[in-house]
């Protein structure tokens, strides 16, 4: 573990700021996906503020780590993390999902510098990660490819075509992360189309698999470090998360998958997110 | 007029037994040339290395060749990743599978993503023959030309296929090229000019009464029809319209204006194909009587290539009849 207490506190506060901004941006947009965006705030914070080798002022820097968000519908969390990291001004978040905006409802590589892949139709991120990883290997480059996926999209056959290909080619420069929040639009993943045993599936395809608490900064960062250290196989991090994390009335409720808060709900959510573990009121920002 | 015939066409094209080579061979040759010219070129294949003629590249540049297995969707996605990372990937499979099965990956991850990927659709058209309708791509021109950012090229013979393959690396962004399997007449020579986006007049007359606008191997049938019609006293013009998107609107309008009637010829569904692209242009700029030679809204079946071309109405006799019909319509009869 490399995190000092101060760093850990910084990351946790940043994640909380990001959650509040997600709630605001989604309420403002009037449509979008709340549960997954909030659930992945800690992972995105860890990536943009600790793990990724990147430069917000040079979004096309050749040696940057690539980040592919395969489940493009939770892109609000990425936009907010990018804004706080300095890719674009925070006030641009008000343009989310609106006309003439760079912040498309699902990420588009050509529209916003810093977005490495276009996504939305599920299951397509891992293949693109494989292509980027092959290109890096051919060019002898050291950057890594991070591919974030949802658990629901593991039901796409394309995921397994890609998992097989990455396993065959031992693309150890890929770190894939699954947001294992157990929900999808129609209900619980294990009811809609069971995914378990997920770990064993990927292991059978030649992957190194790490299960973590997706809200624990230390575990997130440790797992990404382990992935970097392994040179003979790709790594999958199964990040167990709580959908809607931080907002009590959204947590664990699949109805919030594709829904946004109204004005009143937003106020309630922000109020909850202004406290630590729902108890101690905090004024930091 | 006679000039166009002599300069551009293979000397044996009107022989009883013209020289015949599969168009797909042009992919194999062009791909190796592209690989020699550009170190960024990589080739991907989905378990059809030999029949897509990818083998020569794989042998020459083993480290730049990737076997994906039977997984066309993943092939499109991997190519998209390579294509936004400084590589120039070519993906090859049968056109029914790629760009058939992986249409959405091509749309989102290649076209909308504007990834620099070249898509080679092989065994296209009904003339793939005995394999039957499952393997006869007769919708690919439509499904590719409807996509923003995409370019669509249908070479008429092996030489043009080689040039088209090589030329795909000259432009940034997605290009779809259509190849066929069977041995078909060699219409052009290595010296015939080929510029993507520039249609070429392959047959001209002093006073043509109908423009036959063709693409792919059926350019041959169009030429034979033109020659036979000439001996019957009907002058025509044949335009090799190899680039369907972006189309050579200037040249098309020019020849249609001269002729006042059009027959389009393609080994593809009439709906949405090259003829449709011509009709869209003419409806807007130069309404002209037009007849369509192509597959008429049905699936194919097993058979020999020439039997199928005949049964589904794309033979020389069909083109001649269409020319006569459209000239009658032009003359108000």
C-alpha cells in the first residue's frame, strides 16, 4: 500500500465531490444513468487522481494510459472526473446531453479530447482495448489500457470473443475492471441472465482475476498495481460496488439504473453526500 | 471514343475466352504492397486466411498479421482499437460475416469512431455460387454506403482490386472494398488509370443513346452488351462506376446528360445499391429514365456462378433488353 493518510483522505473527498457533481449534472440533464455513475465514483477517482499516467493539458499525449469505458452509459462519472482533473471547465458539465455539446449522452472519441473510445452499444470495449494493446506491443510502448465494463454487458457474446483473444495473446498491458453491482435494467443480473461464476469464467480464458471492494481506495489501487506487475497474462479486477452508492434511496435499487433525480431528490441526495458515512456533516468541497 | 476502349481495356477482353483471374487475388497483392509501403499496415483475419488471400501478407509480415478465429465482431473491434492507435488495419472475411454480422461494431467503433480501418468484404455477390444464399452477400453495398464517414469501392477485376486495396491507405478513415471469389474476366490492365472517386468511361460511341453504369465484375457483361448492341446499330456508353461513395457525381451527370437514359448494373440487391445511389443523384439533379439490373428483392440459391447470373437477370441479354426498354421510355414509346 503506497497511500499516505493524506492521500487517502484527498481521494475520498474527491470521490465525494464527484458524486455530488454527478447528481447535479444528471438532474440538470433530465435523463441519464444514476446508479452506475455513482457506484463507480471511487474507481474513477482512483484512476484519474492516482493510477492513470495522463496529462489533462495534453489529452492526445502518445504515451498516456488509455481508458475505455465500455458501458458508455455511466459516462457522467467520467466527465465529472475529467472536469475535476482539469480536462475542461466544471461549468461545461451543464451541457451534458444537450444540443451543441461535447458531452454526448454516450462517449464519442471524436467529440471530446481525452475520450479514447466511442461506446454505448454494450460489449464492445474489450475488443477495442485489445486493438490498442496490440498496437502498444507492436510499437514497444509501455502505456497501459484500462477497460471498464459493467456486469450486465458480460451477457454480450462479443465480450467473450475479446476475452478469448486477449487471453490467447497474453495482453498483459490490459487491466479490465468490471463494475459488479449486480443490477441491470430489467432487474438483478442473476435473475435476468446469471453471470456467476464470473471469476472462474475469466480464469478459464487465461486471465488473472482479483476481487475487490470497489469503494475501498486502498484495494482499488493495490489491485491496479498488481495488474501492472504481472507480465504474462491480462488482469481483470472485479470491483464489487453498490449501485447508487452514497445516496440511500438509490442504493441497491435497479430502478435507478436509467433514471435521474428530480429537483427534490437532488437536494436530498446532495444533503446526504455532504456528510461522511451519513453521520458527520462536512463542509469541505 | 475508340480511344477509351484501346487505352483502358485488356486486349483479350472481347475474345471468346478472355483471360480470367479472381478479383480477390487483387486483395492479396494489394495488401502486400500496402504492407511494404506502410509499416503501419496490419492485417486481421477471422479463420479465412487462404480464401481471403491474406496468406501472402501473413507470410511476409508474420508479426503484423493477427488471426482472430471465427469472431468477426471482435475483429472489427480490435481493428478499431488498432486504427485509433496509429495502425492501418485491414480486416478480411466473407462479406456476409464482415460487414454483415459485425455491422454494428463497424458503425459504432469504426465509422462513428472514425478509426482508420479498411474492410475487405470477400466472396461478395451471388456469384460465390454453390455455397448458396447464406454466403451470398447481396446487401453489403447498401449497408455500407448508408454509413457516415464510410467510403465504398467495388473493383471490376483483379488489377483494379489491387489498386483499390493499395489506394485505401492513401485516405484516413474507414473504407469498404468488395471482392468476389470466382475467376472473372480481366477487364483492365495494370496501366489502366484508377483513382478512387473517379469513374472511368470504358466504352464510348459517337452518339450514345444510353449510359450503362456498372460496377464489379458485371462491368464485363456491360461491355459485351455494349459491343453486341453496337453491331445491332444501338450506340451506348459504359461507365465503370467503381467508387460508390463518395461517387463521381460530375462524371455521372456528364455521361447521363449525353445519353439521356441510364441502365445501372450491379451484382447486388437493387434496393439500396449502386443503382439507387445513381437514382438519388439523378432525381435531384437530372431526372432521367433509368432501368436497374441487379437482384430483385429475393435471396439467391446454390448453383454455378454463370447459371445464377443468368437466372437472376444480370446476363448480357438482360442488360441489352434493359437498354432497349429505357431508350423506348426516353423516346416516349
